C-alpha cells in the first residue's frame, strides 16, 4: 500500500510510523517507576517503633519492683523487737495472719495501682514456689489472680530468691521436702505476669 | 550525526511527557511513605525508663558532695547536678543495698514548685537539665501516689494528657522518719522547775543498717511532749528555754519550739498541754557527725512542776516507739507508685 | 538501519535510577523500626534484678540472724546455685572468704551476657 501522503516540511515527513522511540522508552520508564513504588509501599510496614518489647520491659520492671518491695522488711533488724522477716517470707511460710489471700491482695495492689486513681485491672498473675532438694528442683503452685492465661498475651516471668523458715508442725507447713521443721531454706518464687 | 535544527519530534515530547507525569505521581506517593515515620517519638520509652531508674535507684548528686541534694536551700539549688529520690545515709555512698526505698525529704523537695518551677518545654527547666538529660525539650509528667493514700502534686510542664507517650511505672516504699512522742505523765517530778533532757546518742541511733536506722543528720527531728496537764502542778508549768547541749549548752532552740500548737507561742512561756520541737532536715549538719552525743534540754521554772527533775532521763534508744518507754522510733515504710510519662 | 537507535535510552535510565533510589530509601526506613526494639531488648537482657536480688538475700540473711548467718549461707548455697542455674540460666558462686570484716562473702554471677563479682563485707554483727 502506498504511504499516506501528508504535507511536507523541510523535505521530511512530519508524521510517520517509523517507530515511536521516545514514546516507548518513556512509557516503559513510567511503568517501571509506578510498579516499583507500588511494590515498595505495599510490602514495608511502618509501625511505631518500640512495639512488643517495650510492654515486656514495663511488665518485667513492675513485677520485679513488686516482689522486691514485698521482700523488704518493714521493721528494723533487732533481736529484742520484731523478727526481721519480710512479708514475702511470711506469705510463703503461711505464718499466722499472712495466708494466701494476703499475698494475692498485696501483689494485686502493688501491680495494679496507678497514680490517676483507676487501677489497671487488666494485669493478671500466677505464682509458684520453686525449691531445690538434693538433685531435684520442684515447683509447687502458690497463688493466682483467678484468670487463666490463654497463651496469646504478652507474658513475662519475674522471680526472686527468698529466705524462708520451714515452720514447725501445727501451722500448715510449706510443703516442700525434706520437711524438716525450722529449717532455713532458700526458695525461688516465680510470678508470671500478663496483660489480659 | 548532530541534529542542531532545534526541532523536537512529537515522539520525544510524548515519551517525555509520559515519563514526567509518572515521575510526579510516584513522588507524590513517596511523600505518603513518611507519614508514619516520626523520629521524635523513638526514644520516649527509653527516656521514661531511664528517668524512672534515676529517680528510684539513685540518691542524687551535688557539686558540693558533702551534703545531700535536698539540704541545699533555695539560693543554692544550682549545686544540684542530678536528682534522685533514693534514700542513702551517706551522701557520697550509694543506696544499693535496699533499692526502691525513697527518702521522704527528697520526695517533698522534688515535688515542691517553689524550689523547682517548671518552665514550659524549655531545656533549661530544672527537671530536664538535672533528670532527663535530653538533647531536645520533652513534655513530661512525673507523679507519685501512696498506695491507698494521698498523692503528691505531679511535676509536669504540660497541661493535659497526651495521646501517645513513653511510660514506666515503679513500685517503691517511702521512708518516713518517726516522731518522738513523750507522755509527760510518765516523767512527772515533784520538784518545781527542773530540767528534762532527751539524750541523742548518734552512735546508737546510727547503729542499724540503712534504711532502718534513725538519721538525725538528714531527717527532720520532731519531738512532741504532750499530756503536760497531767503534771499535777499547782499552777501552769513555765518552760523557760529549750537548748541543745553537748558538754555545755551550744545553741538555744527556742525559735523551733511551739507551745500548745500555737505557732507564735515560743519559750519562755507557760505550757498548758503540749510542747513541739521541729528541726528541719540538715539542722545538725554543720556541727555534728555520726558519732556525736547531744542532749536536748527543756528547762522548767516554777511555780508549776516540771518534768524529770534535774537528772537526765533514761537513754533514748532506737526502737519501735512506745509512749511509756522513751524510744526514738524507727522510720515507717509506706508503699507507693511512681509513674513517668514522656512525650 | 545499520544500528539500533539508542538515543532515548537516557529516559529509561532515569526511570531505573529513580527506582533504585526508592528502593534504598525503603531499606533505610525499614531499619529505623529496629531502633526502639533494640533499646527495650538491651534493657531486658541486662539481669539487674537477678543481681540485686542475690545481693539482697545475702544481706537479709546476715541482718536477720548475724550469728548463724555463715551456717545458713553454707547450707543454702547448693540450693541457690542449682535454682539459679536451672531456672534463671545463670552460674552463681557464693562462698565465705577471708577479708577485712567479721564475715566476708564472695558473690559471683554470670549469665553469659553479664558477669558480676563482689566480696560483701559485714562488719556489724550485733
């Protein structure tokens, strides 16, 4: 077919079909850039830095503080006055007036109180006491805040070494072997904290 | 071959236009990429955690390291290099044996707006330059509340609560020094006038481990004598002077003594029921050490009876504080919660 | 045509440069997320409360019963070492040593990341 004749300028055809060189290159460059931008924006996720681990840091510091304060005696060391025992030792030994429910309310107060007056009721805990005897390390469950952990929450475990005196029989004893009364033992109390 | 005819083909214009339009669209999309990125908030949690540690586990530091930072008066607050609320019986030493025990004088000073006013968002703010050590100004809110009790006024340079902030919560115990309570009924003398002396044997008071000891060099000293009306006197007892005595009288304490709860009633004066002596923290710093031995002498004149006769009473030893026995009561420990918010 | 006309290749080259630029920017921004993570992780890794608790219990043992403290600590040391090894994954070594005070206890703690050594000196035994 004969080419379509159009007006001639300068002796050359102004419109011809001999190849849209720049157009094709420009179009392919444009497509390349847009596709790259789209892929980049859809694959990288920007979330506020300090995501999961800061919550763990806050919970762990809070749990350690609470155990430390419960393990700090409120009376001075003096043989003529009150025995130098911390509340935490008394809870674990189950001394008179320091039973299970007092540990629960004490720990709950410490971890849930906020300065704006509204307690942080989402924090839950379970506690157990780990002892060592001979070559065996065993655990006895100690207390909990009542809720079961579903396993999906951020949980941290804090622990503290406590010196306890295994009480003589008559006062329900701390049931850890080898059951020698008035034995001074070191046990580890472990508390798992999570935010429900 | 050089084309210097100065003519652009339509093909070139079309291709270039398509490229430029796509370029501008992509650049606009990229600017949306930066919306979630904010470098200002990256370190808020870290600053909050560090501030919490400095407040709760560090006793603070002054340029003049002989005195603890809370004993500097309002004209000398420039000496304070670092705040810290932890109790330590030795200004140079650490409080590492019992972390999280706070000194009540430090806590009162820290939250006192007269000493440390907050200036909005300025790096020269006392709290920012002595506690947070940041490169840029932060908004902060530090609050302390007793568990089951009252709160201290928060230290903050902001007006409201922010949307997002760095946060840490610490559980502490505030060490409150004890008040000496003396019931005059048990120290009655049938002698008109006479002196009553309270021994302050610093070696005995400091003989316990920190923070359980009694610390007259850093704590406020409060002595209350009540029930004076039981002295069975024919007239009101007349308190002529209260003085600090070592081997000889050193200083009169009349200006620190309040009679019957009336702030303007100082010795010499008649006493109906109570005598209160209040010495501010750091009173003994200028001339006492941990081995000093003082007495506080109450001198009564006639016609009413006094207390104790002219012989000193039995020794005041540290103890739980019993109204019948003269004890210098141990400090109490009050659980509290400290929160730091930084944004 | 004797050769391909490659005069317009600068246009696609520009496109390629812009894409490479966007990619490197994305990599840099992506890594900025780690800044906050790393701070929290390093705090969690440092076992501050383990060391403070260990020292605190030695102190508490001596202060509550100074005369029998050495016996109690000697009897309890195997328990402490085993509990710390199995539950806290740290090696602990506690033993009384000679020293300036009436009772000196050497405390050693190592959890692989942090090592701590101290000789605790107790002079006041009443």
